[in-house]
C-alpha cells in the first residue's frame, strides 16, 4: 500500500500537531518532489498488486483533481493495481464543492474520509476548523450525491464544548446520513498546539477524562446497536466497509509513505520517515537525495508494536504469530506479565488471539504497555 502525505492546510486547527504548512507557495515544487521520491523509492515496495492508496495530510483535498490524478498515474507506471483497489482521499468539508466532487468522481479515487469532527458550531469554533456545522452536513450529502457511498467521517469527542447530548446528536446525525464508516478520536492535547497553550494558561479547561470515557462507551454501544462493527478502538464500519488501508497497517503489512513526514515500513524490521519540513524535503529531492531517517527495529520493538497495535483491534494479537516470531526469552516475559492481566479480566484469550474485553478498550494503550519489554 502507498501513502501520500500532502502537507498543506487552509488554517491551523487548535489541537493538531501533524506536519503541514498553511502556505501553498511551494505546492508545485513539493508535488514535483513527491514524484521524484516515488521515482527513487518504488523498488522498496514489493506489493503485487497494490491493494490500497491513501492521500492523507494535511489536507489533500486542497490539491487540484489533476494533481491527484498525476500522482495516481505515476503509481500505475510502477505498480499493478488490484482490481478492487481502495483509493482514499482525506477531505475537509469546505473543499467538497460540487465542481470538485464532479471532477473527483471521474478519477479512480473510490473512498472519501471526511474531516467532519462535529456538527456543532461550539465544537468547530474551539477546534478552529475552517468549516461550519452546515458545511459538515452538506459536504457528506453532496459527496453521496456524486456517488461516493464508500465514505468515512472523522469525529472528535470529549472536547470542552461537548456534552453527552451533543455527542449523542453527532452520532445520530452520522447514522441518519447512512455513513458506513466512522473514525472517532478523543480530543488529545498535543504539545506545541494552540490548545495546549490555552489549557496551560487556563483559557479553557483540560478535556474531561470522565466525559471522554462515558462518550466512548456510549458510542461503542450505540454504533453496535446500529449494526457497525467496532473493529479498532477508534474505528467502526458496516459489514464490508472496513478500511482496507488501515487494516493493512494493523496487520503489519509493508507500506511506502511518500511526502514530508511520511513513514514507511518494510513489514519486517525497517522503518523510515522523511523530514517533516517542506523546504528541506523539496531541496533534498531536487538534488536527488532522499531526506530519510531510518530505524532498524530490534526484536523488543517489534514485540511491543505487535501488542500495541493488535490490542487496539477487535481481532486482537495473533498468538501463534507471536510464538513463531519471538525468542523464548521474550515469550517468557510475555507469559509472566500476561497471567495477572488475565486473572483480573483486563485480557482474554479467544481461540488463537489475545484480546482486551470491550469494557476495558478505552484503556487499551495502558494495558498493552504493561506487557511491553523495555
Ligand atoms: C490530521 S487530520 C488529517 C485530515 C484532515 N486534514 C482533517 O482535518 O480531517 C486526521 C484526523 O486526525 C484527528 N486528530 C488530529 N489531531 C487530533 C487530536 N489532537 N485529538 C483528536 N483527534 C485528532 C482528527 O479527527 C482529524 O480528522
Ligand atoms: S486537523 Fe486536518 S485540517 Fe486541521 S490542521 Fe490538522 S491536518 Fe490540517
């Protein structure tokens, strides 16, 4: 699978610390650099045929449809595409105009992930989103009108402006629109964001853990009743609408990430990522040099990651895979840490998989890290 990181946004959301620039001045040079990076790195990915391509960001919907198409065309020069390839575009509601969607519907892009976040003005203002509550709603309907029925929306819960009533209404609205996939994230105060400044200066209170916990459990029960599978801690899908791209990440499949700050993984022990700086990225590729940092994963890193990723999924951690991939010393550590967690009900063995029972999912990261080898 291939990931393109498009590092531009209209404005800075208060909570976000992903890599992006709010200036489009160097857009052409940056796209040229991504094309060069694909020329130089396509041999790193040995996936035949390619199952998924994902435009993430940043805000890839700020690109022209032609610019997206050119990137897709270049992948076809190097890779065969699977017949049912999933090609996702992350899109912000304010970019999904009728002319944009009309042109997009003629491309092979067949899935949208819309950054809705909330259908309430107070939430959107706190988050400094570029769209209104009306645009949040209309962009989904308009996308469906243009044939994008395979779509996902991102929602954020647990904001200081939220409440149980607001959250129930957000989820009901999503369901009334028949959105088949929802990604929902608890608002996190990330370092170096405007939100963290506001919280530090007591301009706004920190998000309430109790509210986030209650909203998470409400969402899990409500969406289950609505027939969506809670297949990863933050992801829900109607049957057949699970994201192939994300599922491949959770299955430790190899992926090639292109663009500044994008990560790549060889499926075994090599991870690398590009510099998170547009100017340096462009400069380096213009000279034919890859602005990459490489990390070779040790056995314990791969073990920790397998637990961290697997325990966030409904399927869980594949125990037979764990047993074949890791040394007896590491497995002895795993066995010692596992027993008390099973005894107190935080972990369960279901067939060949280790899972966190759904009532403890909200604490998945803490439970996984207790099993880590440090
Ligand atoms: C980085 S954005 C990229 C997609 C697009 N630009 C957008 O805004 O939807 C991907 C998603 O990450 C989530 N996200 C980013 N930072 C977050 C934070 N601090 N807390 C909760 N969710 C966050 C948002 O839901 C957002 O939709
Ligand atoms: S949430 Fe999306 S639109 Fe907002 S700053 Fe982050 S990447 Fe950009």
